[in-house]
């Protein structure tokens, strides 16, 4: 779909995956004016396909677009495009329990712009790929490294939206952590470097007794759709769920830590290393993480009845 600045998005078309043409002076290439989303289609045991809360991705894209001074497709246009791409790729959706179809909506400033300013034209593209587990650890526990040199986002920046400009700057810290054998990086706040933010592509939860804490969304972390869903499931199960500033010392003192995201779903954390101190956490069948994961995955794949209106059947 295309749109001129402040204009309406035209009706899109489905075409085979391939290269696109852009001006060398496209806003996205020069000034990073683009935001994206990530959602998944799951196959039910009866073969039908389900989407998980695509309207929330649409609403998050709208908020992100406003922050990056871009027009955005309406919620209906967004959801309709995601449904069409999932349907057109239905033969690529893995069997139930064997993976999912990852769907990537991308909104970019595609028109040419030389001096710093918003692009005169925008393009909205949705593409898809079958995926399995995000981490090489599969569903096994992750080993995280608390990064205290690089930060992911600063107050007033774009850390709270899914701007493409948030991702390249984390690659250095991520590749350094990976080369030392860690699965991912945990970022701290940019001001005091003492409060937990999130990992490179997922939100973080800390469990102590029956209390589950997660960093409050204050503009520097992404308000994950999985995060919101897991908080609701945990509340339903009688846990006390708290959004607050989570001090790194409390993370090191927790019973359990887990990550949430469209890609990682709900992933247990086995160890965290912070300034040469390494802490091990409870994982396994009795963990809170496992219980929350099984409810979420059950709803996403249609094995647990969706009483919340979270899944959309696209057949
Ligand atoms: N934080 C970041 C930085 C992310 O890129 C993602 C993935 N979208 C998340 C958190 C998790 O968000 P969601 O649950 O909506 O996928």
C-alpha cells in the first residue's frame, strides 16, 4: 500500500516475495523513518489458522507512526492486510506445535528527501516467513548478560515504539554477549544504570514468591503485546502482578526470571550475569514461567478456549 504525506493509504496488492525499488534518497534509507510490527499466525490441530491480537499491533503501529511523523494505515486496513498475507501463505504455516508463520508489517518513508525532514511518500508492506524457536536454546533456559556499558534507549527517545532505529545500535552489545556464550542482553536504564529495561527483542519479568514484577513502560521500553497478555493471564491465576522500576539487585535476588515477546513467546531465564556475578534461577515444569507459557500457547494455538477474544480465525 502507498500513501502521500498526510494522505490515505491506497488499496494494496499481493505479490510474490522479492526486491523492492527505492530512491537512494528515500527517507527510510537516509533518516531511518520506518517502524515495523511482528505478529504470528498459528495452526490449530484441525488445520485452521489463528492470528493473535493483530488489532493490538495495528494500534501500536499508529502510536509509533505518530512518534516518527508518519501517516499510518487504519486498524482495519492493517488487520485486513495481515489476514490476507497469512491466508495467501497458509501452506507455509507449520503444523500445530511445530512453529508458526511470522508476519512482519513494515511502514516506511519511501519518498525522496534530501534535507532532514519527513518523506513525501510512504509505503506499507507486509511479508511473512515460517519460523521455529527464536533462540538456538529452543525452549530451554536462556543465559542473559546485564549490559552496563551500552544502553538501548533514553528518556524522550524512540525506545517506546518499534522504530527500526532502535535495533542496529543494540547489535554490538548483542554480538559481544553472544560471542561470550550468552543468549541475549538485558539493558539497564540510561540515567542511573541500575533499573531493568528489557532484552534486545523481548520484555522481562521477575518472580519473587507470588509476586511478578515487570519494568513499567515509561517511553524507553516497548509495550509488548505478549507482555500485556501474560500479565492478564498471571492476574487470572492469582499472582500479584506489579509494573514498577525493577532494580538490578532485585533481579539478582529473584526466584525466577522470564522473557516475553512474539518471537520468544514466554522464555525461561536460567542464569543472569551482572558485573562478574552469576545467578541461577528456577526453571522447569513447576515454574511460573512454564505455567504461564502453557496457557498463552494454548490460547494462541486454539487448544485452550479463547474467552478473551484474543484470537482471530482467518479461514
Ligand atoms: N521489546 C522489544 C525491543 C521488541 O522488539 C519486542 C518484539 N516486538 C518486544 C519487546 C516484545 O513485544 P511483543 O510481545 O509485542 O512481540
